[in-house]
C-alpha cells in the first residue's frame, strides 16, 4: 500500500509541476544559463569603515527580460541570500526605473531588457580586521520571453582590504549610471489619490505638473500589486493647477484606500528633454472631481469587511460545502463510519472527529499556501487550480474509481496491494478519519459556493497569514458537523443504530463515486481530448485487472497485478505529455466566446451583456446551467431583452480569464458578470443562481 500511495503522490506532484513553464526545458538544457550575471563593485580595494555600492550586472539575450520590485501581472523579482563575513552588511536592491513589458493587451509586466545593473549598498565595519572581504550570494530570478525560466546563480566577489579604499573604474561607472536612473522623491511635488467613478485618481501638484499639456508618455508604476490594472489606460486630465492621472482600478484598489498609493511616476516634457522619474507617496485625499464613470472599467473588489468578517464568511462557505453534490458522497462515507462506532464507543467518535478536522484543515491551508506561492511566482491561478492540470484530474478519477470498487466489495481494504486512497479513507480509526478529510477537501475545492467565493477573493488581497487563516476557517466550517459529534457525545443518540442497512448503503455510495468518475472523465476529455480519455480508460482497466489478479491468491498473480498497476500509473503519467485541447465545451446557441474588446463593442452599441466565467470541473457552474441558465424561461428572457450571452471558459489555465476573476475580487469560478446596456462596470451576481433573481438582473441590464 505504501508503494502504491507513493505512486499516486508522485502523480499529483508531477501534475502540479506541469503548471510551471516546462516547455523552457526543451530549449535550454539544465545548467545552461540564459542571463550573463556578475557582481560589480565601486571599489577594487575596501577599507575598514567604507560604505559604497555593489551591483548585480545582468545581460539578457534579445527578447528576454527580468523583473522590477513589482513585477506587474506576472513574474518574480531578483532575490539574493548573502553569505558575508562578520562586520560586512549589504542592504536591499536600489531599483532603477522600470519599463513596461506588455505580454498581451490585458497583461502588463514591469522590468528590464537588454542590460541592467541593480545597485546595493555595502558597509564594512570600522573595526574590520580581515585581509579580504569575501562576498558570496545565492541569487534567484525569473527570466522570460514567450516562456519563463527560473534561474539560480551563486555569485562571488573578493575585495582586498587596505588602509584606504581604491576605486574600480569600470565597476564605479556601471553602478553610478544605474544609481543615476534610480527615481528619487521631489519635495516640490505633492501627491494624493482617491477612488472615484470607477477609477483610481492620482493627483500630482507642483511646477512640473501645473499643465498636463506639457507632459507626454506619463506612466505610474505602483509598488504594490493589485491597486491598478497594470495593462489599463493611464490618461491625464487637468486639475486645479495640478495633473490628474486616471487609472483603471485593480482587485485591491479599495483595500489600499486605508493606506497610501506609493510608486514611481515617469514622464517626458512635450518640448523634449530626457525622461524623468520620481518617487511619489500619495496619501488618501482629494475626491469630488466630478468625472464621469469610466465606461467598461472592471469594478474593484468590494471594500474589506475586516478579518473577523472574512473568517465568518469563510466558515459559512465551508459549512455550505457539506451540502454540495461534489463532496456529499465522501462525507457520506464518514457518516457511515460514525454510525459504526457511535453506539458502542463514543471515544472513537471523538478521535475520528478530531482527526477528520485535522485532515480538512491541513488540506485547506495547504491548497491556500500553494495558491499563494504560485501567484507569487507570477501564475494567475485561482481556487480549484489543481483541476486545471489534466494529470490531477485523471488521478482523482482513478482514485474515486478505486473507492467505488472498494465500496462494492470488489476488494477489501486489508489487501496490501490495493491500499490506494480508498484504503486510507476507508481505514478505521484516526488514519481513515484524517484521509477522509483530505479527500473531502480535494473533491470540494472546485465548489466555490455561496459566501466562500467572496471570502476567498477578498482574502487574496490581504497578507499571507490572512489568506491561510481564511482558508482554515473554511475548513473548520466543512468539518463543523462532525466536530459537533465529537464535542457533544449526547448528539450520537440521533444517529441510526448499526444494522444490515449499512451494507446496502455502503454499496449504494459506490454509484455517486462512479458518477464523479464520469464527470471527471468529461473534464479530462475537454482538457486533453479523446487521447487523454483513452489513457484514463486504460488506467482504469489496468487497475481493475490488478485487483482481480491479486485476488487469485498466488504469488505469481500478485507480481502480474503489480505489473498491471505500474502500466496503469504509466498511462496516467502519459496524460501529462499530451498537448492541451483547444477550446472548451461547445457554445450554446446564441452564446459567444468572451473577450474584453467584444464586451466594450457591444456596450458601445447599447446592448447589455452577460458573461459566464465557468469551468467544466466546477460543479456549482454545471448545476447553475442545468437549473437556471439553460432553462426555457431564462433563454426566452435573453431573447426578449436582447442580452448577449458570453462565456469565459477557465477549464484550462488561461491568464486573461484569471486576471478577469482577480479584478472582480473573486478567487475562482463561477463568476457571473452583468454589464448594463448604457455602459459602465458590471454587477457581480451571486455564485448560486435562481431563475427569478437572474431574470431580474437581465431586466436591470437591459433598462440601464
């Protein structure tokens, strides 16, 4: 069982690794550097008490780039971990002014191309007694073209120590040139900002900004991510002796209102001259500009409801997950286990409740942590991201298939070969409780239902501890009913007594498992095409044969079973090598594929627009389609009101759709946007739809 569980763990890890830009490996072999990098120094000889600068000098091939301190929509800035002798200190990178690095019309990064020197201050203590200063740093950075490649480099530099320092001519001028391009504050310029009319408005006052007509090519680079839409327009308007910079809001625009809007403003004068750049620290203020709302601008996230509010929302969302069809079959197994021990051993129920809670919390927090890490390295992923990886979908389908076979009694948990995830989840005692909790979270993750979507979306604009706390609160909500049995043993009397019905009920639970397998197979067919479905079928065949062969009871059959199981694992792993299928599920009649440009075009024509941001692996999305969106009542309302229906399918990873989800303060799908006919930002509809409520929203969009 340990070996097979290890195989499955390897499959899942391989699937997660597929999220990384593995295609780079075909062009750049391991160890072959893309960037030329070296450490420079302003001084060739250091003296005790000296303060000067080092510089990380990077030369990039044509078309490649690295990243600024705020990388924009994607990317990762340089990080260096130093190994220094006692008495030597190196400060943070002093960042030169970045340039814009547009990837698409909707994705904008900030960084550097061709060649850059990143200065860092260094100080040698006055009482330093060594003959040399040996500097070593482990540097990491992300370098991107059409693909992105993370690089690691150990950089070193040794400087002799003498009574007086000596200048290194080449290093000095390289670093001085870089320092000259570092933006500085300007006391003659004041800055404030406000969020108003669907915009972030940055007001700049001072001699340089008295007349917007004298300014060209202005660009604001924020220090913090999410406060503006990086690829959005930045337009200038005249204020009262000042310049107003109109920015499109990002998902964290409102969250930033309590603090400041800090960053770099770079511009040129229309009369010519060098491009200037300054640091601005804009405090909240201003407002009352009376500007028209920005037509078609994405709406910023709702104002934070406070950490306590996020925790309560997340807890409620986790509680509701118990009723979602994607997780109900797994929780039914847990109920069955409780019934088996409830009337004979209340202590066992307490133990199972506690370990079920631990399994749920570990899994929820682990998924949230992975989500944060992937976003930090520049991948626009959302909740349920793991099911965008075909090998994870296939592995989960195979796991649920094995659980179904076990529930039907095809094999027993005790067999060494067929432990699988089903064996772990079906074990008695704390192990079974823990892994049932893990499995419940794995299958529940795509079901971002009521309350949970908003809580996760808002949490992702907060610091990492808040994200993890909110994820843990959602897990606590999911586990709450079972924890209640553990904490209050008197409730056990309401559970039915064990009997023959349990065998029938256990076998019945196999069929919801098989239904989940059918659904996941459909998802896989959309992601990897018919070939992916063929490989999954081969893996299920190999698994079934391995179960049968092992049951023959002879050693040779056990060996054959292991070989069959290995072939099944290879079949699943092969899915990771398949190219992604193009497109998603077929569009419904009258439905269009979403794009921002098409939405703006339709609104300009005076037509209301509904955007369904969905995914095949999202159970809530499919239920809404069956019960609301595909009903005759709703279809008739679309036709009579002239509302255009558009679909943004997120079954496979899509950076543009991921950015759309983040901009509206959500963590995943479903996301429903209703754009009014007169233009302007959309309404974000509830994640669980009702026919009457949805028709009301269609009527609002058509009338406004």
